[in-house]
């Protein structure tokens, strides 16, 4: 695939990211490829929903993010809207989602332009709600204090309108997670949690969240949820500080929806999508979270080493009694794999590891 138009999402507060954006712009000029800077977070401006943002940018077919995981999530939201490829350049703190170091950005663009890339697809979430979402007056001001303006409420998909009891379909995609959390710090949320349409249990908690396998290493991980390979197809439900004995995550199949209903006596609940506040629910309101029909298409320049990255970036520590200096991979596969292993994804050669 040759690239027609690149959309650049840059962490404007980081000089290294701004300099790397310049490198991308010059590469585009040299290759006569359109290039547009997408300032998803222009200070003082009204933010746009993903459709408006992508249209204004002239429908790029490649989104390059220059920043950390937050910047990647902002770019992924736009790429998902246009079925564009997304390349994450690592200029952040943790860099769990990003793919290439800043020094390799030109080389990465050359490779993509020649069509020599692997495209990894990632499951994303979308949702329906009992009513369109909105932010109460005054919240916008609070949000600006933290991280700049809020996104507008998610647009309703009119093409998905049916009978009222199915609620409204919202034009949102989450690569990590959709979170329902208490709005007031002193009032838990009380929720009925339904899996595949059946009540699992009623929860009183600080928050509950629905995560993708990609998001299993983000908030869900912090709340004690399982780590799931991003290549797996699953939907994870994780409660955060539930005041009850059943506090486990439940891993559902990708065609099973997770519905969250705010109970009558509950405090109000904030809905966040990949860390962005998108609405507030009151008693009686509900959201249904399910796998989006489209997958995110992420550029991979080499074999992914998810577990190596997990060990390194999360700084996993070994049991003191089990520390061993031998880190030779199991099955280094310097010779072809035996027949009984031929169908497996085997560890990448050390030279190929990102
Ligand atoms: N207690 C928590 O850990 C907590 C609380 C709120 C939100 N979050 C997460 O933050 C995400 C938004 O990220 P942000 O960078 O915009 O906000 P942020 O700056 O608050 O980032 C939270 C941290 O999570 C990391 N992160 C993000 N996605 C990840 C992933 N898939 N795997 C591993 N680490 C990941 C980021 O690098 C950062 O260190 C949300 O989707 C949510 O999962 C985490
Ligand atoms: N384009 C931008 N311009 C100015 N400030 C920004 C921009 N993007 C993010 N910031 C600010 O930088 C801080 C970190 O943002 P964010 O966590 O989203 O970055 P990130 O890309 O995930 O990098 P990191 O890995 O360091 O967290 C936030 O306070 C945010 O407001």
C-alpha cells in the first residue's frame, strides 16, 4: 500500500515530538504525500468528534502519533473512524502501545510506503446508551483545569435507530476501555451488571470497567484484572473497589455485550472512553458495551513481543528465591520447528524483537 495522506497527531508539549513531526512533514514533502497536522487538543478551542476531525483533515489513510500512550489513543480514535492505519512513534513515558523509536520514523515511513508492513488488528469497543450522553454544565471548566477541553458528547448513529428499548447507538470506539465511575468522591455507584443480557450481579463500587485485550494492561490491570494477549478476542469486565466479596474480573466472549445499569439509589456515574470523559449517567440510565464491528489496523514493523514488553515496561520482578541469570528464550528456533509446533506462534529471534 502506498500512502496518500498522513495525519500527524503530536504531543505538542514535548519538544522531541514536535521535532519528530517536522521529520514526518519533510518526508511527506519529499514523497509528494499529503500531510496534515491534526491538533486534537488545540488549547482554548472546541474539540471535534472523530468524524468531524477526520473530515477536516481530508481523510488521511495513515495516522502517525508522536507522543506516549495517550497520544496513541487520541490517534487511534481518528484512525478507527476512517479505517486508516495507525503508526505509534514512541515519545512517551511508558510506551506500551507505541511501536517505533523516534529515530526510526523515516525508515518506518519508507517501509509503510513500500507496502512492506504487517498490519495487526485490534479489537475495539463501542456502545449503546439509554439516552444520548452529555456533560453537566460546569464540568467542562473542571476538565480544562486538568487536561484541556473535553471532547463533545458522542454523536448518535441515526442509521442504527430501532425501537426505543434498544437505546441509542453512539459513534464511539474504545481501544482500551469504557469506564463507569462514581462522580462524587464520597458516593459509590450502584450498578446492575449484565453479561450477554443476563444479570451477573449488582455492584456497589468506585467504578466498573469494560476493557479490550489491549486495555487489559491499562486501568483493568491496575484494578487487578487479568493480562490478556492483544491478539486474543475477548471482552473483560473488571470492578474497581467493589464493596462485596465477589471482586473478580469476568472474561467474556467477543460477541457478548456487557450492560451496566445505574440503580435507583446510586450516585451519578461518569462515562469515560479511553480515559476521556464523554457523559454522565443518573439513576435508571444504562450503557451496553460490545465489540465494535471494525478493528483498529495497527502498523507493525517486526514481530510483536507482547510478553517481552510486558516484562520490560511493567518492570516485572522475579521471585527473589527464583532469580536466574539465564534469560535464554525457550525454543530459540535456530532450526525449523518440529511438526507438532508448526501451527504455533513461536518467540521471535532476538534480533527481531522490538
Ligand atoms: N488507575 C489507573 O491505572 C487508571 C485510571 C484511569 C485511567 N487509566 C487508563 O488510562 C487510559 C488512558 O491513557 P492516557 O495515557 O490518556 O491517560 P493517563 O496519562 O492517565 O495514562 C495512564 C497510564 O496508562 C498507560 N496506558 C495507557 N494505555 C495502556 C495500555 N493499553 N497498556 C498499558 N498501559 C497503558 C499510559 O502510558 C499511562 O502510563 C485509560 O484508557 C485507562 O485505561 C488508568
Ligand atoms: N498536544 C498537546 N499539547 C499540549 N499539551 C499536551 C498535548 N498532548 C498532551 N498534553 C499534555 O501532556 C500531559 C500528558 O499527556 P498524555 O498523558 O496524554 O501524554 P502521552 O502521550 O500519554 O505521554 P505519556 O506517555 O508521557 O503519558 C497532559 O497534561 C496533557 O494535557
